């Protein structure tokens, strides 16, 4: 866990310790601190983006390279900032609102580890604005990122994935989305995770470029 | 440079004056045969200045084929010859015109016979050269009739026709093509004039030579009297085409008439000389050529006066109109006269009118010009004075030549006067053209400068506008944030502080207040997101923020939104209003209604005939209707906010009692708010 706010860090630590089946491997308050411990194998990294000595984005990229199996969760105050989308593009698979209760923290971490990812209407909207539909039938395997004729990569979503995003953007929560689509909540969450994975690319340059192309970070 | 030269009309006026003076001086200098004397200086040629004249009793216009065949026996006649100096002339005598008219009666019989006059030039052996006489040159033989020249017995030259009213003024060059040595010794040259006895004639001096040198003088005279004029006409005609092309593009422009006028004059004036070539052709050849000569002067009068007016800006409207009628009268009158007298064989009228019509036109133009110059006294009009003066001098001089008054070896002045006039025309035309080009260039330069200035001005005001706009946006945003801080977060924080200050140990209440505070903050932040006119996105963010709290309070939420059209006016501030209204309603239900079921729906609906969108919030709690005045608790400031924010959105809101609970409806217009 990387978190510079002491109260927050304390609350999160308490929540994790109280879970019983989770183990806090290490915690850090600064980017330098976190880098020193990054080699230790972990399952989940909970990271704040705005650190006193740098951006959590760099840490996400580093851990994606050193520990590809580690799942990254971004800790955010309101879950709406553009940095959150940049973090997902860089490799994060979920986010955690800082004001949620201890029980919800545990629930979200479990969900993430079980293969699900949270999403909010604003993110759904942004993803819908930046995507084009795959011309082929909506087989999930056939919707890889492909370069456009002009060399620009676009997010290609299947029809089901698009449907999930559209319902989320209209205010439905994932349970309702699942009910409406006739799938389980877990499946709905895994759809979201797949969308996140499509957003993720290997190099930093591409990440930034793609994020710009999707309107996730301002051009300047 | 062109502009500097032609732009100053004063320079142009003095240029024309000098040019006219030079032309007149040059012509006067070259008169009386000096041209030939200069051309033949230093060559082996003999100039013969005396001759014998005899008036023959013969009445036959047609010259005999040989001297021996003459009906008057001139070859053998020794007596009756009178000695005369060359050049010699017999002027037209006053009764000539009447006599000319009486030459043929209507039935064709002759009343007055033709008078034949012989000149004999006795030539000694030509000095120098072994082959004797080779070339004879006469600068001018001139009469209205026929001329024939004999050397010894042989006819060596004659005019083209023998009609008695055909004027000829030609220089003559005779080249003797004979056996070597055949022309040694002395010879006799005879010149035969056959014309009406009062018509007059002129014979120049005679040049003879044993070689080909006389061609030099002949060539010079031909150039100055014929070819030079042809060249001028050709150039003028070419410029006429150019002027016509310019006119076709500048018909409406102020200088437009100048170009048309020049084009017309350029083709009309040469026509006068061309028409002369048909003078000896049968009907209507001669009449046509005469008509062109007479009627042309009428057209010319109209053209020249108009040109003068447009070019100089000096216009006398009444006299201009008179000129127009006079010109038309000359054209029509001369034509009618020729047609009328054609069958009557009485060309005296035409003989008079041949002089009279152009004279009237010329005199009128002269008077008009002088009057205009005196009235306006501007430099452009002064430009015309030397030209008019030159033309008048030329007409007077040439008329003397035509009437054989004085000795006839002068060059004709009129062709030079015409060329000078055309040059004046041309100068003015060029000035007008260059002037308009320069004006256009200046105008475009000025326009460019004005444009640059305007652009700078525009850029400045644009910057100022942007600045003002930025300031206004900032100020509006500041006001909005202040209001949110004040009404929402600020109020919540203050009540949280009061709870703690008053030592209330109800931690739950403090946490609840702080939760509300965070919710307010989140909604404020969400309202800054671009919602792009999408009401559903706005509602979904509301649910995202408040959903967990509703759920935590045991309130089941039915989300039942239908797609609604985009609201063009929905921006961040109005989005904030909607969020606050709905937040207030939801908080109210949460706190006071005791409901456990909540349904939020959207639909398209009309209100008072206007299309709009409604957001409905239905609960199953205690009946509550703030519209029933007395039930409204005085402390419920939030509901007042709902009403005022709804008014700001130009929407309507309504509380309805349901059998089981309440329904709150917020209606928002679809079109742009006023």
C-alpha cells in the first residue's frame, strides 16, 4: 500500500488487518519509499496517485513490468479525475474511493482479486466517446487493438462491452446491468476488466498517446 | 515614370505646342522645292527652271498616243509659245465652280469644251555620263483632269483616268529604258494638261539626270506625302483596336467614352483616304468616296468635340448638342445631296459642298475649342489649342495648293496636322489609361493600409473581448463556487462544528453531517465535468454519489430512466442547479418521509404546450406537499432553493400526493432557455 495521508493509511491498514484473510506485505508514504520495496512479491498494490515526491503512475508502470501478475488498485478521493483513466491505461485494474467504509474496502479488494473491476458513469461515458465498434461479429477474442489506417490505435469494444458501458453511463449499477443483460454480477465486472485490459498498452509513449486520443489527459 | 510625364497636363500642353511649332516650321522650311534641292545636293542632276507654254485649241481630254498624232499639231508648232518660270501655276478662277457645274447639261451634251495646255521644256545634252538622259523627275503635276507627258515624240507617262474632276497631285518619276547611248544629245519634254479652262493647273520644276539618283528625291516625297501617312494610319488603326478592347471593359467608367471615341476616329479618318481610291469607279464609287469625305467631317466633328469634353473636362453642353445635330446634318445632308444630284449630272453643288461641309465642321470645332479654353482656362484644354491651330494652318495652306494659288512644290500640311491631332488624342488617351491604372494602384495600396490597420484594430478588440470574456467567466464561476461553498459545504461544516462545540456526543450525527458535506463536494466537482447536454449522465452521476447513502439508509432505489433528447442549454451551472434540486428532494425523503421505496424516472412531456423533459421522484412515505402553504415549515430553506433554482432553469416543479406516498416532478424545457 502506498498512501501519503496518515489517517487514510491508518484506516486502510486497520481494514486490511481486520479482514482475517488478507496480509499487508508493506506500506509506504512516498514514491521513493515504495520503490525501495517494489521487489517484494505481492498480489495487490493499492496506490495513491498524488504522492509528495512524484506520481503513482510511474510506480504502476514499474510494477507492471516487474510483477505482471500483481493487480493494481488506485486510491482516489472522488473517482472522477483524469489521472484515474491515465492510471488504468498505465495498468491499474480498479480504483478505491477514500471515503468508503472499512467493509467496502475489503469487498472491493476481494472483488478485484477475484477478477472484477469497478466502474462509474463518467468513466463509462469517456470510454464510449473514445471507442469505435468492431466491424466483425462480437466475439471477444476478435476485438484486439488494431492500428487504424492513419496509424492511430482506437479502442475496439464488442457489442456486449459497449452495452455494459451504455447502461452504466445511464446510471445503472452493475447489479442492474447484469440483470438487464441476463448475466451475473461477476460476469458484468469481468466485462469491465476486459475493457480496462484493452486500454492497457505496453510502452509509456503509447499509453500517453492513447490516453490523449481518448481524451483522458489534456494534450498539453 | 509614365505617370510623371503624362500626369502633368501642363507639360503635355507645352509639348503639343512645341510639336505643332516644329511641324509648321519644318513644313515651311521644306516648301518651294527645298526638299528636292536638299535631297539632290551633290549629285549629278540638272534642275530645269524654265519652260514654254502654249494654250492649244484642242478640246479632246484624251491624250494622243504619240506627239505626232496630236490633233493640234503641237509637235511642229513653233509659234505661240510663251516663256514661263517653273514651277508654274494657273490658279483656279472664281467662275470655275460654276463652269464646272455647267460642264455637262442634263442631256449629256457639252457646253464648255475642254482646254488643253501644253508645256515644253527644252533640254540640252545632260552633263556627265556616256549614255545621255536616263531619269526625269517632276515633284508635282497637279490639276483636276488628265495629264500626259511626252519625251520628244513618245508618250512616257499619263494619269490613271481622264475624267475631268479627278484631282491629282502626284510626284512623277520617269525612267527611260532605252538602248545604251540612244538618249545622247538634246531632247524636248512636253507636258499636256487637259482640264476645264478655268480649273487651273500647276507644274513643278523638272529634274533630269543620266543616272538613277533622282529616285532619292522621289522616294522622299512619296514617303512624306504618302507612306508616312499610311504608317501613321496603320498605327492609329492598331491603337484603335486596343482602345476598343479597353472600352469594352470600361463602358461604365468615366473615361470609357474616350476609348470608344478614339477607336471610332482611328477607323474613320483613314477611311477618308481609302475611299479616295474608289473615286474613279462607276456609280456609286465616286459618290461614296465624296460622301465619306463630306459626311466623315460631320462624324469627326461629333467625335472630336466629345473627346475634347471628356478628356479636358471642359464641356459646353448646349454647344455640344448643337455640334451633334450639325454633325448629323452634315452626314445626312451630304449623302442626300449626292444621291439627289447623281442623275442630274450637275456636280457643282458637290464641288461647293466638298469644301463647304468640312469647312463648316472645322470652323465650328475651332470656335468651340477656343470658347471652351477661354471659359475654363485649364491646362488639358490648352493642350488642344496648338493642335487646332496647326489644323487650321494646314487647311489654309493646302487649300491654296489645291486651288493652284502660288507655286506648287510645297508638301501638303494636312497629313501632318492630322498625325499631330491623333498624337494629341493618343497622349490624352494614354494619360487617362495610366491615370486610371495609377488611381487603381493607389486605391489598392490605401485599401491594403486600411485593411492592415483594421486587422490590428480587430486583433486588439478581439484580445480585449477575450480578456473581458475570461474575466466574466472567472467571475461567474467564482460566484457559483462561493454560493456552493456558502449554501452547501460551508453550512454543513458549520453545523458539524456546532455539534462538536456543544459537546453533543452523538458521533453518528457528526459523521452524517460530514458525509453530506462530502456528497456536496462530490456533486460540485461532478458539475464541473462536461455533461454535453446529457441529462441522463447528470442523473447517473447523482446516483453514483448518493446511491450508496440511500442504500445505507434502507431505501430501495428503482432506477427507471428512459432516453430523453439532449438539452442544448445544459451546461455546468444549470447542471449544478438540477443536481442541487434533486439532492434536496432526495435528502428530504431520506430524512422526513420514512419511505423505504424510491423510484426515479425520466420522460418526454409537455408543460403548457411546450415540449420538455420531466424527472419524476416517487416515494412511498408520509404525505408531504410544501405547496399547501401552512404545512411548510419555516426552517425549510432548502425548498425555497428548489423553487428558485427551478425558476432559473425556466422549468417547473410540482409535488403531488399519491394514494401511497408522494410524487415530485421537475419539468425542464427542451428548447433554449430565454
